[in-house]
C-alpha cells in the first residue's frame, strides 16, 4: 500500500494537503488547540533527540577509551608472547642437548633397573623359606600364607631348574607344617568364632578341600555356639541375675551375634567364593549351612521359650514384650542372612506361644481374684443375719466390691497386654496378622469373653438346688448381690468392652483409606437385631415418637454432606470449639428410666453402646483415614439402628457426637464426601 498522505508519521506525508484539510475541517479555536498540541509534540521530540544524542556520544567516548586500553594490553601481551616463544626455543635446544648426551646412559640405567628388579625377585625367592619360618615362629600365619601364594606360581614355572626346585621343596615342607598348625588351631577349644573363620580362610588359600573344611568349620562353630548358649543359661541360674533382659542381652551379644558371623563367614568362604570351586559346591554348602542353622536355632529357641515362660507369669507385660522384641529383632537379622533356614517362621511361632501363655496367666489371675473376692463376700454374708452393714459394708457396697474386682481387674489386664500391639513394638509390625489375631483371639476371646462367661457360670451355680436336699442352699442375700453384679455388668462393662476392643484393634493414625464398614459394627447391628427378637417375644412394641415428614436418616445424611453436623475450623482452638459444640448439643440421659416395652429397652441398650463408643473415640488419636473410617461406621449405624429406638433423634445426636469427637482427636481432619460414604455403606 502507498499509505495515507495525511498520516504525519509516514514517509509519504504531504504537509500542504494536511494543512488544507485542517483549515477546511477545523474552526479557529480547534486550529489553535491543534497548534499547541503540535508544539508540545515538537518540544518532546527535540528533548528526546537531545537525550539520545548525548547518551550515544557518552557511549561512543567510553567505547573509544576501552578500545585504546585493549590496544595497549594487546601490545604488552604480544611482547610477552614473543619473549615466551624465545625462552621455549632455548629450553627445547637445551633439552635436546641433554638427551643427546645422556642417551647412552639412559639405556644403561634401564638395563640396570631391570637387573635390579630381577635380583630382588631372586633374592625374595632365595629368602622365601627363611621368611616363612620366621612368620610361623612369630605367629604371623596370615602373612606366611600370603607370602607363599604370591611366589607359588613362580616356583611352579621354574621348577625344572635345580635351584628353584630345591626352594620349592623346602617351601612345601614348611607349608605342610603351617597347615598342621592351622588345623590344630581349628580344633582348639579356646578359638573364637572369628579365629576359626580366619583359619579356614587361610586353609582355603592353601588349596585345602573346601567340603571337608566347611564341615569342620561348622562343627567347631557349633561347639562355640553351645558355649555361648550355656553361658546365657548359667547367667540366669545365679541369684543376682534373674532379670530377663540380662539373659536376652547375653544371648544377643553372644550366641546370636556369633551365629550371624558364622553364617556370613560360611557364605563368603564356601558359597560366594568363585576361585577354584567345584561344580555344585555352592548348593551343597548352602544346604549344609541351612541344616546347621536350623539345628542350633532349635536349641536356642527352646532355651528362649523356657526362660520367657517364667516371665509370662508376671502381670506386668512391659519387660516381657521388650525381651521378646529384642530377640525377634536379632532373629530377623538371621533370617535376612539365610532365608532358607526359616528363622522368621520360628520367631513368629515363639511370639504367638508366649503371647498365648501370658494372656492365659492373666485370665487365671482374674478368675482367681473374682473367686477370692466372692468367697470373702460369702463369708461376710454367712456371718450376718440381716441386710445391715456387714463388717462396715452394706449389700450395695458388697456388690460394688465384686463389680470393681471384675472391672478394675479386666482394665488392668487389658492395659498390660496392650504392650504387645504398641506401634513401637517391632514384631507387632513385622507380623501382618498378629495384631488382629492377638486382639480377637487372645484378648477378646481369651480374656474378656472368658472372664464374663466365668462370672456367669459361677453365678449360675448359686441358683441351682442342692443335690442332697433339692433346695437352694445359698443365702438369698448372696443371690441378690450376684444379680445386681450381673445387672451392672450388662449396663456398663459388656458394651463398653466390646466397642473398646473394636477400637483398640486398629492403628488409627496410619490406617488405610476406608473401603468398607468394620466387621465389629456389623456384629453390633447383628447383636441388636438378635436382642430385638428376644425382647419382642416378651414385651410389647411400645411407643415411637413421630419424626414428622423427614426422618433422622435423611437429616443425618444432610449434616454430613453440608458439614453442618460436624463444625470444624482449622483456625479455632480445638478445646474452645469442643466447649462451644457442647452448648448446642441436647443433653441426653443415657442411664434414664426404662419402660417395660421393646422400644424402651432397646433404646436404653443402644444409648449405652453409643455413649461407650463416644468415650472410646475420645481416648484415641486419629489420622485422616481413621476419621473417615469412623464417619463410615457412624453412617452405617445410623442406617440400621434408627429402627430399633423410640426416638430416632437421639441416635442422630449421639452419632454426631461420635464423629465430632473423632474430629477433635484427629491430626488431619478431613471428612469423606457423603456420596462416597453412602456408596461404601450401600455395598455392605
């Protein structure tokens, strides 16, 4: 394009046409304003032009000065390079002259160096027998072996020469003597495991048969390991050394440490070694070593189990768990060195056996304590003829004494055996199924349920008529006391213990993201359903409060989805938030009056259960996924429990308190999306 001739910024600008257009189109005032604008633009352009000219002039001056300085520097550099070239030439001439003068002498020096080196080798060979004898006399057997193996191939190469043949024969005789000394050292009872390993390594360098050496090495190592085991056992027989940790410490630093050294040394010398090894030698040595480790570990584990059995009859579990954890840690190292020996499986069996024995001792103590307390109550009741205070205790206080014996004893036992599943215990983390197995089989079934059944069976025996007279032979006050005891246990301890063990069986800080409802919650719903059928066969339905057009199930879901049911603010102090929430929660009377109807009885049971759930949650610390698991469980309970209560609103409030308490105890509070929660519960 040619461009607009009226555009003042283009090269094709025509001033006359521009002026004529302005005169034609603009008024006088507009022409004055236009003139003022152009003057300002001209002044700005002149000012910019002056600034650019000044700046470019300054830069030009600086560039000129820099070029002048560079020219001077290059001149000096050129002079220095010329002098350096001259010096290098002189040096080259001097070096050539020296090489020319010393050329003949250099050749002679090289020949003399070669001769000197050869003479040193010959001197070494001629002095070799004397060196070997001196090393043997001074006890430097390793140096003697290394010296001989270094010269052996040279003697073999030149044995056709009589002088070298004589040296070789003398050296072979000395080496035979050295082998005899090493074998005696191998059989010496005072030799340690490290000494035996070093001796076997030297004999292997001297080309001794590896099969025989492997068997001899393990046989001598067995003797030393048996000494270590005897030392640890004798330590326990001393009166002043009954601490189990001393036994374990001696075993770990003695027997197990030396066994690890034997395994590593045997592996390095007979399995991993490649020089001069016969085909199949590695596999044979591996099997021999495996059999050896299994044999000595069987004796070790038997001694450990016998000692730890003595510790299982102590109520305090801390020392037993520490000892068991230290032993299993060392056994894990042995298993890593030689997995084929199956040490890990033996270690797990040891843990299970000791844990089972310890929990059995706890239940025996609990049963004996209850029996003794019951006997004292029976004696007190038998010596009294009224319900007045008995030796300072009324019937109610006697019942409290029995109840405290059961409750406090069980809580004490649970706190003790909880040492087995602490996050710091290594074997609890190493054995994947141990925590669940221990909580469900050893504790829940072996202690909790066994004690409850024992109390029930004991109480039942006092309600059966005597075989002699066919009538009850026990005082009515005793039966009343036992009935009140069972009533108290039904209302408090049983439901509390069930939900508490359901919480204690999981590490809530490091649990995985929830994918299902926990089985304990399903069992709760199943038991409530069973109770509903049983109570329904005896009592009428009862009255259910009208919930209006929207049930608590929908309200609860809305609260989870919108976040209104579980208020949380990361900037607000958790204790302050907790107190504010409690102001808005309706006061629920958990242990209130119960009517003779199915709904009233089940409402009372469910309130006690949910209250126990809340208190147990407040004793735990939760991670993000632990909180979400509680959220899923609470939603699952809401889906099913509302139909068993007279007031659905109570269930919703109590479950909101469960999740709210979990949020307060959570290190990373973040709830799961409600749609995901509903999907998980829907699959269950």
